[in-house]
């Protein structure tokens, strides 16, 4: 499905393990309970798509777009998310354990009840990003966009900042 425009399609419940969706258009698609285990969706546009409870385990999602997408209860264990735009996405209860989150835009996203475990979490957030009930461990730092300014928050400051927003996340020291 490389480069195909599948916008608005309904693939709910589909099993697409080890498939190629590279640079595909899945804008507004229904992918509820879909299984994309070990697939490649690099550069795919999932804007406004519904990926509720999707299995995205070990999926390459580098440079993908999830603007306004729903990933509630999705499983992104060991997924690669480099350069992803997930602004205004809903990731309520999503499992992000062991995933690489580098240069991910989570501005106005909802990460309530999300679970992280030893995640690289070099993301961009804003005051509208929700962390209520987020739990686990991660490596920072993150970039906070506030009005016209930007600042980096890491270590114990990041841990405190997340707790102030309802998260229960422990920030780990870098392994390097």
C-alpha cells in the first residue's frame, strides 16, 4: 500500500502484520482494532484517523502525521516515532512502552492514562497537552512551548512538572 491514498477507508479489525504503508494517505480512515505488528508506515498521514485499540507494536512510524487522530488504548510498544506530528491527537490509555519518541509534536495532545516504560521522550508539548494519570518511566528532556517562548525541562524538574499535571512518571537518568 506504499504511497496509496486510502483516506476514509475502513480497515477496522484488519490484520496487516509486516505490511508496507510507507507514505500512504489514511486521512480520516477507520483503523479500530487493526493489527500492524512490525509494519512500516514511515511518512504515512493518519490525520483524523481512528486507531482506537490498534496494535502498532514495533511499527516504524517515523515522520508520520497523526494530527487530530484517535489512538486511545493503542499499543505502541517498541514503536519508532521520530519526527512525528501528533498534535491534538488523543492517546488516552495508550501503551508507549519502550517506544522511541524523538522530535514528536504532542502540542494539544491528550496523553491521559498513557503508560510509558523507559521511553526516550524528547517531545514538544504546550500548556494544552494533558498528562492526567500518565504513569511509568521515561528519559527526557521535553520542550515546552508557552506563548511565544520555548524552554527545555528535564530530570527532576520534568518529573515535578509532570506530577503538577496529574502524571505519575519517574524521569530516569540518561544511560550515556
